[in-house]
C-alpha cells in the first residue's frame, strides 16, 4: 500500500499499468502523420459510401411511391370494370 497516496497498488491490474506506460510513450511525428492520413482516407471512403447509400435510398423511395401509385391505379381500374 502506498502510504502517501493512501491507495493500494495491489488492486491495479498489470494491464492497466502497461496501458498507462504505453500512453505516455512518445510517438514519432511521421507515425502521427501516417495515422492522420490513414484516418482521413477512411473518413473519405466512408463518406463516399454514405453518399452512395443516400442516393440509393432516394431511388428506392421514388420507386416505392411509383409502385404505390401504380397499385392504386390498377385497383381503381379493377373496381370500375375497366380491367
């Protein structure tokens, strides 16, 4: 037990101590730039996929409205004896 802090160091798991030491380790600038570039590429790729999905959703919505109007037209013709 650490008497000055009043906290038992026995309760801290080994992986937590290792994680703290890793977080404090300095990272070279080129690795940060590389990580930022990779992240930026992933964001752009995801944004592109989202754009495609939004366009697809618009097409599906338009076709659903079209199908609804067609169904209503067919039913109206069927009940008026035109079919």
